[in-house]
């Protein structure tokens, strides 16, 4: 299984800051936004990742992540010259995907909670798997429609009259036929290859599974100034209460055994003096925490 982070887009709703840099580089409390979706791929056990973005932003991601070897990963980069829809990621990343299955996550989506179910969904995927989350404003998203027995019968993009309150979140798992399917799509009225159209191809083949998030999982969409503030406040509250960081990619690499103890210490020693380094030193010294994670 390979992973893709789609971190492009114009970010027009966050103007004027989006004039200066990509929204995925905006700080969500104490880390760049892209750390949060990146950490989800890591927690799912994915070690090969492709970051797709525009020409101006790719150098910043390279500076943040390098080739990924320091995290025990392999990270590649690809250019999307202009926003052409989420499904376009599977054309841009076609060579990267090759004959493997792939998990795509959007660069502005944050998930919090016990995410083991994502790894299980990856292991059990036989076609396509998407995730539904109960929201108050489903008209803003792709919406799942169920029949009386709970079976998924349609996914509709931003409907004026939603047929349920379950929105499809920005996390998608597909088999190796995804690039071929994406190539068959026609641009929508807004000139994009819609992810909902791709999902409906899998649904038509009866090979699309929808997993519903439980109430203990938080999905934070960070597409507006208000949602950015809410996300940062949420992350800050949890971190300050627990004394543990969310989406700390170096910690995750260590806890997931992507890297060994020696490599973890080398990462820490390479960092400038900061609260982030102090936190990682605390994790390094706390062998009990490491042992509990392994259990």
C-alpha cells in the first residue's frame, strides 16, 4: 500500500494568507497543517508516500520532509500544475502508484482519535473504501445515501437537498485500477475530475465500501478561517491536557518502529533548541510510554 497527500489547491477561502504560501503550511497550534494528514498515513503503516502540490510549494515540503529516510520512509514529490480536482491526483501519481493499491488523504484534513480502523480498512479493501462522518452541514460535502437496510446506494456531490447527514471525508482507499478509472472521468461543470464520480464508478461495480466514523473520532476540516481557529484550539486543548503531542511525525516513526532508538536520538540532536525538541527528548527518556505503545 502506498500513500498520496494532495496538498495543492488555490486556498481561495483563506485569502489573503494564501497569496503568500500554501494553506497546508499554516500552523495548526504547534505544527504545519500537513503534519496531520501525513501522520495518518504513518499510523496506517504506510512507508511510501507521494506529496502532490504546486511549483511554488513543493520546495517547502522537500525542506520539511526530505526523502523521508530520517523517518524510515520513502517520500516522493509531484507537480500538479493547476487544481484539476481530487481525482486528478491518480493521474499525476500514476507512475508512483504502479501496480499497488493506494490511500489518498487531503492535505487540509485532520483526524483525531483511535485510528486503528483505518489500517483495518486498508487491509480489507477489495475495490474502494471511503469514510462517512455525521455532520450538521452535509450540503458542503459529498453525501452518502443509504437504503432502508443501510446499504450505500449513491454518493452525491454537494447536494442542495442531502439524503443523509453522512459526509465523505478526505480519506480514500483504492485498488490498483484507480488510475485507469480516473482517466475515464470527464471534467465536471467546474472543470475538475470529481472524486465523487470516481467513487460512483466503484459503486457501480459494487466494489465500494463505506466505513462510518464512530462518535469517538474527530474530523476537522480546515478550509475556512473559523475552522482553522477551531482546529488549533482543539489540538491545543488536547495536547495541553495530556502533555502528549498529536501528529508528531518523529515520535510516530519511533513508536511505529519505522526507526530505531539510535535514529530517533539522532533526529532529536539535529534539532535546534525548542519546545518541540524538549518534547521529543521526553519521549526518548520515557521507555514506559514506548512499551505501552507496543502493546
